[in-house]
């Protein structure tokens, strides 16, 4: 379970980026985090990862408080898929990226090799195992980034704009992959059609506050709610009538 409890955060004194935010994500849930630019989504992700710490309130992952004394323990439970895969895939090949994290956590190499092959087989990516990262397509690189995270066997996966800059085929592949993953997932995205396809629940952030939290369709079909928070209906729901 993940819990944000009365979390506030300020980059500058007196100017809150997050303002008394509270929510709980249950094990196995897939939750969409939506909001206009500047709403506070990226700050929430950074606090989850312990890159920032709340000014007030607390965040817990599986009962462990996200603070400086527990960072290593918390980060072993969380996998983060960055918006820009080039910032995540930093080794020469896909294989080298996939083994980097597990080996650094002290997992024996033979176990890591088995994990790599199992994850690549599950995602149908065995063909790119030994490919150089600069020679694979954007869609393949996004999938490889997900594979790298899965090799760490996280309990929670955070994704920042996972469908950005993908063509329709690769976008659908990423959506199908997300839907197959059993982990608890928090997905921050402006792609509301993708959120509708992948998430059971949506949390809408505006001006650093939670303004809506509920079933995905209930929130994403609410034209007035979305427009009042500088968002638009998903393409597939434009023209939707009850």
C-alpha cells in the first residue's frame, strides 16, 4: 500500500507546490495521475522516489516512511519509467542496462541472467537483448526501459508520460504491456485516452491539490470538471452523452 498523508511541499518559502494532499493506493491498483502543466504531478513522483521530501506530512510505501533513513529500502520496492528513455538507458546495450541494477543490489549473476531472459520473453523483446541502445527505435527503447525496471522486480511501478512520442503501434504495445503488469502502478500522463485504457482510478491534481479522486470513466467523462482544471475530454469521449 502507498499512502500520501497531508503532504505539502514548497520549493520556495510560502509558495506551496503541493497543498495538504492525501490519498491511498491499494496493492495491485493502477492509478492515473492527471492535471495540467504545473499542477504538481512531477513533484509527487519525485517525493515518491525520495528525490524531494515533504515540507509537511508523510509518504509511506508498504508501511515504510519515505525519508533519508529509509531511501535504499524504499527504492528497492519502486521502479520508475522515465518520460525520456534516453535518460534511463545509459549503458551500451539493452542487456547491460537490464543487469546493471540487479547486480548492484548483489543478486548473483546467474539469477540475473535468468531474470533478463524471462522478462524479455514476457515482453516479446528477446530480439533486442544485445542491440545497442542508440540503434533501436523509440518504441523499442520505451519497452526496453520497462524491461529494465521489471528486472528489478519492483512492487510498485511509477511511469511518467509512458506514451509520449510513440507511434500508434508502439503506443498500443505499451498500453497492452501496462495492462498485463501485476504490480501496483501510478501513471502520470496528459494522454487521457491512454489513462482511460489502462487505469482503474484517476487522481486529478490542480494547483497542488487533489480536486477529484475516483473511477476513471466517471472523471474523464466530466467535461466541466476537466475544463475547469485546464484539461479536455479524451478524444474517444468527445461528443459523449450520458
